[in-house]
């Protein structure tokens, strides 16, 4: 018997398949694109193929912004619950989760029994999310994956005062025009995002272990800055983009037991 | 799942509101003295005159938003140079009335002879009415109402009553009509009677499953604002409460499989009423009550019915300057919410942070912490705007609302 979780996010869609023992037998991801239903089906199909299954998983749970566009799902659950379950599976001592996805950021507080006791998300503005970093990388003509290593070479922290993605882009372009080193600008961008995250985090009274998930957790510069702001080492799963799908697959396993 | 059944009180309401707006237009054309008021201004005073009518721009803006023309009217005001950050009620109103009633389902409001605002319920309203004062050269009377950290002091009540007396003299002078205190007293009695039936209607939420949704109460509060002091209002609320009680007795409720009993904190998102209640209904969740509507008919953080026997009509009207949530300090808000949560057995609280109403929204974070930590009730904060749909994102709101339901489930395990 197999169980699948599909996390249909604003930027990417991920799928995790578990066997009866809760071991990951396949995981896959792809950009969500314009058609989230199509992306969800495609990522499920490719994960099923990778796992070598000849039938669809026994139970499937969909999560993420596109959770309602997965007709194959037996249940839909929000990404708040799924991220919590996924991270808890990997880090049983976790008390605080900071998830920075494509268009939102959230801080989730986990109780001693592993339940979600509170969460806070960004408001309608996407500043401080993965999309913000994508826009900045484009403005700087730097690959997204290079932002982390480049920022760590910075000698000086530049202040980016604009909170709005569009205004911040103009600000970055003007810094480039003034020949400010790219590393320092990236460092400043990271600082402005971490400042936003830190204020979200403070509202949740963060306690260790603190785990960061979502695509932005792959950025080493961001993780270091967040650790400094939190006053604790921020842990990152091996594949931080998969925790939502993992939590959904674990929820699917739970459905079978209900 | 919640079902939309148009009740007889719902059909009655549509007729009542339509007739109210039409009557005002006809009476104004026939020479009535027209006053535009902020919602808490004591409308019963105007009943003391033979031919003075009043209109409520805030309520009219809510109507426009509910009928789907909020955004187009906001844009009309923005085209005139008004900032998008201003309250959407104000933008809708200015967009409508600087364009001869454009887009309004009621044909707009008749042009005023006097503007009466106050400064405790809305920080922007005095400035909003000042725009008309300047543009149209119409007198603007501002009631100065002390903020409400605790039940009203005697000296504050006297201060407010003295301003009401000034207002009466002002209307007499400007309209040339003589004020009749007995007619005003009768109107006040009608208001007190209406409030009594309103409390009876709201009490249906205590039933399990709830006999009403907060969305019903949002819609039904309109005549409290536009028909205060009339016998028709008292009669309508008597009808509403009777019908609601009868439906509960027959087991007819909006969400028969109610799993989650939620409380709403803030003004209604007028552009989302049906969508939001249907989508919540599909999850067996019902927002059964709202601080926005449960404050009517009570005072200063208590949900118990108003008692006015020892007060004169003007004193009673001074007391109800404190009925709504906005002028209340944190302690009174917390007290009212605690009582509501306990009396209605609330499972979770939805704090709607309203971009257009800072007075209502400002204390919500502290209040959220209080409800969550002191009362142990799960909460969530969502972003809304009461009348500008552009500032609301359905998916962003619903991921939070659904997560609230999941955390209620977890807490029950």
C-alpha cells in the first residue's frame, strides 16, 4: 500500500510517495506554471512512475494554493498543517517552523505534542517571499542559486529600505548604477527579508528547534541571517521544498488508519 | 452544508430598504430638510421635526459594495485624486456623489442641507464630511464624543446631551421647523423596542446548531442605521426574531451539520457575504456571531440588553454613543468577546484586519493574543477590506480559515 502527498504551490508543485512503513519511495517536483491541475497530475504521474507502481497510490492528499485543483485527491489539507507534519517527521524536536515559499512566508508554532498551536502569515504583499528574491536576482543578472554564496562574500551590508517588490527593484537598480558591489546589495536584500521574517517570528515567541523550509531555505545567506536574528541555529531539511508534500503524504497514511 | 433560503424577513428587508431609499428621494424633492449623518448620530432627534429626513452614507456605501459596484465607485474617487488608502466607504461615497449618484443601486442619496458627524466611531468621517462641507458649502456639525475606556461617566453624558441640544437648535434654525420633544421621545421608544427584538434574533446563535449566520445579522442590521426611531423598524425586528425563533423550533437552521462555531471580529466584507458563507458552509463551518452586530442593543462591552428606564430620551441617546465596538478600549472589547465566546460556545475567532477601518482593526493583535492565550480559543487573522474587493484575496484568506478549522480539529483530539 502506498500513500502520496501533492503540494501545489504558487511556484512549484511537489509530490512525495511513501510506503506502508512511512519511507519515501519517490519524490518529484516541477514548476506549477499556468495550469495547476495539469502540473499536479503530471508530478503525481512521474512520481508514480519513479516509484515503479502499477496503480495509483492508495490514498492521496493535496495541499498548497492549488489544493482544490487536484481531482484525484481523497482529501485536501492546508499547507500549514502539512508543513508542520512533514517537518515534525524529520525533526521531532521542532517548535518553530519558518516557511518561505514563492508568494508567502509563514511562521508556525508547534506545541509539545506536535500540534500546530499558532501560525502567522504575511499579508497580501509578497515582499519577503521567494518571488521577491527572484525579481532581485533578475535585476542583478545573477542566478537564483548563486544569491546565497555571493552574499557570504559581502564586506558591507547595504540597507534596502523599500518593502515593496517593485520599489525595491528600482532601488537595487539604482545601487547597481552607483557601482555598489553586487555581493553587498544581495546581502542588503537578504537583510530586508530577514527583518520582515524576524518580526513575524517574534509574534510567535520562537523557541528552538527552529526549522526553515521552502525554496528560500536553499539560500545559505538567508539561513545564516535568520539564525542570527533568531539567536538560535536554524535547521534546514535536506530537501526543504518537499516538506509540504511529505506532510501531505503522512496525512494520507493517517487517513488509512482513521 | 449551509443553504441559502430567502426567509420572509429577508424578503421583507429588501422591500423595506428599497422603500426607505425611494421615500427619501421623493421627500427631498418635495422640500424636506435633508441631513447626512454618521451611523451613531442619534437619528431619533430628526423624528422630532415635521419634515426632516436623514441619510447614512456609510450604510449606502455598504449597500453599493454588496451590490457589486464598490470597486467602480472607489475608482471614480481615485480618479478625482483621493488616495487608495482612504476608507473604501468614503471613496465609494465621494465617487458616487461627485458623479451625480453614479452606479448606486439606490440612485444615490438626496443632496444634504446639513452634515452631522462624530469623532469617536470613525477617525476619518469628520474629514470625509468636511469634503462636502467645502465642495458644496453645506454646514457641518461635529459631535465630540469622549473615547470609551470604561462605562460612560455622568459628566461625559451631560457633555454629549448638551451637544444634542445644540444640534436640535441648529436644525431648528437651518430648517425653519419647530422641534417637538414628544415625537422624539416616541422615536426613542421605537428604537429601544427594536433593540429588544434584535437581541432576541441574535440569541438564536446560542442554539446548536446555530439558528443564524453572522451574515444574516450583517444584512439585517441595515435598517438599524437607516430607519432608526421608526415603528417600522421595531415591527421588522419583531417579525425577524419571531420568524427566526419559529425556524429554530422547527429545526430549520443554516448549517445543519455545524462542526465549527466561529466568531467574526470586524465590519462585514460586503462584497464576499455569499461567497464566504457558502465556502465556509461547505466545510461545515458557520460564523454564527460578529462583534460588529452583537454590540447593537447592548453597551460598553456587555452583551446584556440595554436598560434605559431611568434615563430621559436624550440621556439614553447619549449612552448609546458608546454602543459600537470602535470607541471601546481594549478591556471593554476583551470583556465583550469573552462573554460572546462563553455564551455562544465559540470554537474559533476570525479577526478580520480591515484595511479601511483602522479604529476597529488597531487593537486586534492584542485581542487575538488575549483570546488565544487567556481564553484558550484558537484564532486566525485574515486581511479584508469592507468594501474594496481589490484589497481582498479569497485564496489567501481561505488558506488561513481552513488552517483555523484544522487547528480546532487538532485541539479536539
